[in-house]
């Protein structure tokens, strides 16, 4: 199956969420509730289970994990650097900076198994266990500073950080979940991914990007041009196995996190501006992800 067809089911779900929200009785209030359900319950449980059940090996942590952390750290540094340019609106930058380095975990998990089978899911769980806390810390910091929120309080309340750290701790201590709990969490995960992808589609809108178009262009260029190119350079230079190379490059080319909108609204940022960034990022990724994987194949 070509890279485009591998990605097609996920983007069909995103398009379906958009159509249902816009053209049926299941409008925005329904999807607001779905977003909260996925963000605060379904997805944290999926994340915990994915990390806790897949053994973490030091060799994977060293090469695969280092590549993922390098990609995310570069995105954070470049996004924060944009905020120092003259004329940049501080509130819009604090809201939107996260869109340059956060990634859509729903798409990541849905895609990884099709790219590399069961090991691919374990590799993405490893990347998430390392990168989700870093991304969330970097996303919360400017919003907390801009909005006057308690920084540590916001971190401790973030469900993705709590789930990731809990899953990592359970993995490291060798916690074995009872069969009933494992089956239940697996079924919750089965609901989280399609609902999460459809919620991404339901939230698509361009809205307020006209308030700061150059900032939006800079943030999206980091997410969809700089980071995929960096990932290709890293994985080829480090001579990772081909399947791991594909997972890292796809990870770098993912659309930004749909939960960025929820975080921005909850912390007093510009939700409309972030919703526009998420929309354009999702559309760019539909083309950019296959192009990034094709670029990797051509390079090697």
C-alpha cells in the first residue's frame, strides 16, 4: 500500500467529523463534549496503556528516543524564537507557539501500526512517553506566563502529562495489569482514536489566522517543512533501521495536536487563532506526510 493510501483512513475520519458537525444535527455542542471526553478520559487512558504495556529497551531509548527528542526540541526553540521578532502579538504567539512542535497523537498511533506493524506502535509509545511531557511543558509555559496562571499547577493538572508519567512509571517498575483491566483499556483505546480523529475534523476552521498571518506562516513552516527535513537528515545520518526511519519521519511530519485548541481556550489564549492553525496544519499534513516519507525513500 502506498504512503498516501496508508494515511487515507485517518483523513477520511477527519473529513467525516467535519461533515457531521457542519451538516447534521450533531453540531458543535456535541463535539465540544466529545473533545472533553477524549482529552480528559479516553486519550489519557489509551496513552497510559500504550506506554505501560510495551517494554522500553535502552537501545531504543538511545537512538529512536534521541531522534524524537531532537526533532521536538528544535521545534520548541524555533517557535519560541519567533516570539522575539518585532511586531509579534504576545498573546497570539503564546497561544499558537505550541502548534509548531506539538503533534497529533491520535494520528500518530493510528498511523504507526500501518507503517511498521506492532513494533511501530511500541516505538510511537516510546516517542510519546519522552516527547509528550516536553511538548506539554513547553506549551503550558508561555500560556501560563501570558495569562498569569500558576505554571506548576497547570502542569500537575494536565491529563496528558499525568497519563504519560504514570504509564512510564508503571513500565519501569514492571507493573502487570490484570487481564480484565488490560482488555478494558484496549477497548477504550479503540474508541479514543476514531473519536479523536473525528473531533479533529469537527474543529476545523480558518477563523482568526488573518490577525497574524506571518506568525501563522512561520509556525506552520516549522511544523511541516523544517522538522520533517531535520528528521530525514537525522535518521539517515544515524543509520536507523528503515522501519524506524519511517516512523521518525512520519512523527516529524504529523499535523499539530488538536488538543492545542482546548489548552489555549482553557488557559485564556486565543482559541480561534489556534483552531485556524490546527485546521491548516491538518490539511498540510494530508499532503506533507506522504511527501516526507517519499523524500526519505529518495534520500536513502
